């Protein structure tokens, strides 16, 4: 037997997952994505971050989550050139 394997087997005997339940918060987990933002937008949230002590990525997430929760829609009016 390789070193450590016997300890692993002994530890497994101490755990019983037969009544385990799925994590109810799994749907709340965050997913990493790549997004391109204007430098001014990033600077805005970084300034808010310094004022609030909350990481700027978290502030962006909170802001977008609030928009989604309120079902806010953008009013986009493209000007003809």
C-alpha cells in the first residue's frame, strides 16, 4: 500500500454521506466571465470602492443585480448620423 492510503481509508469510515443534501446556495454561486468596460466606468466603481470599502467588482455585481431584480430596461435612442 502507498503511504497515506490507509489513513484515507480510515478517515472514510468516519464519514457518512448517506443523508447528505445538495447545497441550497449552489444557484447563488458566481460565475467568472470576461467583460469589456469603459475605463471611465471602471474608474467610477473604483472611486466608489475606495469610499465604501467594498471591492469594485463586487460593487459592479451589486449594481447589476439590483438592475436585474428591479427589471430595469435601458432606454437606448440611437441618433442617425
